[in-house]
C-alpha cells in the first residue's frame, strides 16, 4: 500500500511538473511572440489579443467544458485523468510569470514548440492529459474510429487560423510551423529516447566466424534457425541489438569477417528487460 501511495505521489508530481513546462512554453515563448499554435492555450492567446480576456480564465472555461464532455462520452477513469490536468494548468498559467526571453519570433516558436512537446509527452508517459482540445479526438476515436492524431491536427489547425485575425499571415505560418515541430518532438520522445539498432545477420559459409567476432567484441546475439525460401537450405540467422553509435563499427567488422554477409538493420525505439543470449 505504501509503495502504491508513493507511486501515486510521484505520478502526480510528474503531472504538475509537465503542466508547468507547458505553462512556461506558453508564457515565455508563445504569448510574447503573439502566436496561437492550436489547443485551448492557443485559443486563450487569441481571445486575449482580440478582446483582452484573461488567458488562464479562458483556458479554465474551455477545460471545464471539455471535462463535461468527457464525463458524458468517456469513461470515469479517463475523465478523472483529464480533470486533474485541466484544473491545474490554468492555475499554473496564472501564477507563472509571462515575459519575453527571445526577441526573434521564429526562434521563440521553435523553442516554445519543443518545450511544449516535452511537457505534453511527459503527460502521455504517465497516462495524463492537460485536457482542452485533446478531449474531442478521444470522443471521435471512441465513437467514429477517427484517428486522434488526425482530428487533433484539424482542430489545432482551425485554431491556428485565428492568427489571421490577430497578427496576420506571418503568425499563422509560425503557428503551423510550431505544430510540425511539436508533433516531431513528441513523436521522438514518445517512441523512446533510448533508440537502438536491431540487426539481423546471416552468412552462406562463415556464420561461425561471425559468431566468434561478436563474442570477441562482447556483443550479445540471439541465434535463430531459418530456411531459404528458394533453395530450402537451413541456416542460422543472428539477431543483435546495440546502441546507434556502435552500428557502423559493427557493420565494418562484419564485412571484414565476411564481405558477403547478409545484414538487415532496423531502427527501434526502445529495448526493455534483460538480454537473451
């Protein structure tokens, strides 16, 4: 029970830190640049520029509406996860100071989008959400099988077009650019920072020499029996998982052992657990 309670404390602390990162990206970069890059926070920036509405209050109103929608259309657990982030983010937006760090708008959007993506990816990692425009894609996925990434992109793009009413075409282009940067960074973080290479190796005549080379270089491998589709000949194929920076060195070494070795390499995002040797 104590371990579970400790885990929950760490989880909620992580959520608060992630939400503060989101707040920093908005107040330090997007707001000074006057760029609304989608989402409830982007809508809040638009409302502030158009009518002077308080950004934190706008985000709170939008998030409360999204909580109601989640309670109606989504399950209780999802609604609970959305509720915490939806209520905490406006508070953090209010208490976090807002001032300009970078004078170059393009650079500000680039940095802001990267920081925003980091915060949102952290939320996804602990199965949490900041609410806002992330809720409608969940509903559309549940009832209409529409991919959340697509529907969220459409919603954020619609919000971004509001920049035409505030700062003009330049702000719109920066907002769309920010969406691309955020999506790219989030994809990189969500699919793992511990990126590896998975390599399959086979040789017609020198597979034992390849094994010796791998063993001497302290490279673990898994041996699998395979059969050629055309000849029907049985042989061994070796699977190796290694860090990216080790890849070129390994390939050069394998080709030195057998210039005709057949090698297939894949990029993998993560490798968990022990080593199967």
